[in-house]
């Protein structure tokens, strides 16, 4: 798994930067959960930081079965950028966790992925919103890594990097593997019907092995999901 900090452009809230400016060594130093001191009984579940985790394709931007291979193919879903800005204004940090096996397949390279994310950051900045960190898995399914969703590795890494207990952290996705990864990490899974969402929902109703994780919230799109997250936060 890799992560990239948001670009310098549009920056200005300096005190928040430390939350995503970690070096690789810090990741490895924190790699064993057994090294973390246990919280006192009855405490620790309450996070001082509010965090939301988002899948990218089909949640923030339109999905494509042909992969999003260049910035031109990255097109925001209506209302999604405003929704992220609303989360920010309500005190939430926003982290993205995205499978990008197109890198392993050679469909695009890291420079292109960064260019796609630059476009996303700049589009978001025009709405006054920000994504605090993007975590991506560059591997193909047959590489059997621990970061590719439905594995929970990428989600757990976000929890470590933000020092947040993931229990109940809202996490939004359009594919079953997103929801499974979120649920496996203890998050509150939220399905949106954009992207693959409608297909995911239909399959869950007809195939027992494609059932949604227990207590998955179902929303029309990210805008509705954010409304629900903010209502529950009150
Ligand atoms: Mg997706
Ligand atoms: Zn991976």
C-alpha cells in the first residue's frame, strides 16, 4: 500500500498537516498493533478526531469498467465535492482508500495517478473542501496483498496514520469489497447507489454470498451519505 499527501496548492491550515506527513519508516514502526498501549478500560473508543473514509471511483467520481486512466477520465459525481466540503466544515478529516490495480496492470503509471489526484484536489479546493490523505493499493488481485479491498490492511493503516480508533468510523463505498474491508476494520459501512452501487445492492438481494455486511447503511449518493453522517454526529 502507498499513500500520498495532498498537494501544496490550496494549503493553509498548517496545524493539520502533521496528520498525514508521515514517512515510510513511521509506518513500519507502527506496523504491529501489539506495540500500541491499550487504552484504559471504558475509554479509548472516543476519538478526538472525526474521520470519514471514502472509496474513490463510483463514490467521488464516475466509475468506468475501463479504469480511470488519465485526468480527463476523472469526472466528479454531481454533489460529491460539495458533500466532502460539508464534512470538512463540520470538523471531519477525509481519507480516501482506493484499489488501483491499473498500476500493476500497466494501464497507467504513478505520475498519471498523481495527476489524476491533483485534478481531484484542485476540483475539491474550488468548493472549499479537502481530502487529507489518499491511500491506494497498486496491486492486482493475484498478488494477494493485504491492502487490496476486501482486505482490511489499507483501512487499518488509515486508522494508524490518523491515530483513530476505527470502530464506527463512517466509510463509504459502492462495491461489496469496499463494504467488506470497512466492516472487517470495524468501520460503519455505507453503500452508495452511484458507480457499481446499484449492481452491488441488486446482487446482495439475490446471492447469499454477496450479502452486505450487517448494519450497512444504504444511500443514494455521497451527498445523502454525508447528510446521514452529520445527523448521526449531532
Ligand atoms: Mg468504487
Ligand atoms: Zn495492495
